């Protein structure tokens, strides 16, 4: 019995679900599609479906193939590693539940659940992409708090509640890449840094000690591919799974870079 047949039963619960996976054997080879049928398990996430496929890598038409490769780590929507495009939307495969997709009408043989790698990062294999560009951008803005050593420095300076609230919201970024997948300005052939690192520049600039590197961060933001390349379409804020205040971050870092550029013009520093 296939998924589309079983959904006509009185329970409307399929016994199997059809998943179509966009595969790619190596970074330099062409992608291709393969369908798989997996048992329907309520509350299962997409990663457990991929584990099912890995345990028995046989396509829906009975061909034994190499197991599908994907990336994951925390399994609780914290690390961002498992992000992929599921039914056309970039999201985390650890927190995307099978029954929600099935109740939206996908998972049948005619309308399978579709899994693709994110399109804005190089594919290493199948659904596993190389997110280094994001981490390199974090290095470029010095996305850290400078301290002299590992000994206790005592309690830090006091921080007002509004600043704490903003920094907490920004701290939730998991470098997943959803904002970059949705951003029309972030492409393979340019250097735009995207909303993720702009948010983190603000996060560290707002920290009392992190602000020691504020000028360096703003210089990175003023460089080619920096904040001036943001088209302000605000796709990023709509798709961020952690609901970071990216619009406010872009506006705030934009103001900081303007002030910094004027100051540099007059002081020569
Ligand atoms: S506002 Fe638009 S152009 Fe700017 S980072 Fe967000 S999606 Fe990209
Ligand atoms: S800002 Fe949001 S969408 Fe972008 S990488 Fe961070 S958590 Fe993901
Ligand atoms: S495995 Fe970490 S976010 Fe999904």
C-alpha cells in the first residue's frame, strides 16, 4: 500500500510516506532526484526519516543506492547544522515533523515531501552543504568578546534591561543560513555578508567589553560586500526560525557605520 492509497482510509493516516531527495554525489557533479518510501511515524522528524533511509537505502522503485548524506548535531534546533529546503522552505530537519507535512497534503506518491540542500551554499554531498562562508564572515567582524586570559575577571559591567533583551534576542542566532537562503542579495558570485553577520556585529558591539572591537567590526561592515549591499527587502527577518530582530539590527548597524565613517573622515582614523 502506498501513501496516496492509505490516506483514503478512515484514519487518514498513511502507512508510508513518499520523500523525494535531491542528491549530488560530489561538489562538482550534477544533482539528480531519488524517491524513497519511509514508514509513517507520528511525531517523527525529518532526520528520523533520513535515518530510516540510511538503514535501508532502497529507492521507491526498488534500487539499492548509497545512503543519503546530511548534516546534524544538536537535534533540538540550536546548532543550525541540519538546515535544508523542505517543501521549498529552508528550515531545520530536526524540528520539522512528519505529521505536520502530511497534514499539509504532502507525502503521497503524487505529491511527495521534497528535500533539497540549501541553494546559497556549496553542496558537499546530497543535503550536506558547506556553511563556511557564514563562519568566515563571523571571523571578519571579530565576532567575539576580547579577554586577556582564562582567569576570572569578576562580574561584568551592569547592563540595562532593554540592552539585555536585545542582546538575548540576537544571541539566539544558530548560524543556520535560512536568512541567507531567502536573501536576494546573497549569491555565489558576490561577497555580501548577509543579515546573519550584521545581527552578530550588533550583538558584540552592544557588549561592554565586546565594544572594544567595534571600530574593526564597523570597518568590516563598510568594506565591499558589507551593509551597503543590503537591498532592505527584509526577506531575512520573515524566515528566521529564531525570530531575530534583523530589521532593527540592519538599521542600527547602518547608523553605526554612518557615524563611524563620518568620524573617520574628520579624524583620519
Ligand atoms: S533586508 Fe533583504 S537584502 Fe538585506 S539582508 Fe535582509 S533579505 Fe538580504
Ligand atoms: S539570523 Fe536567524 S536565519 Fe539567520 S542564521 Fe541566525 S538564526 Fe538563522
Ligand atoms: S540538528 Fe541542530 S538545529 Fe537541527
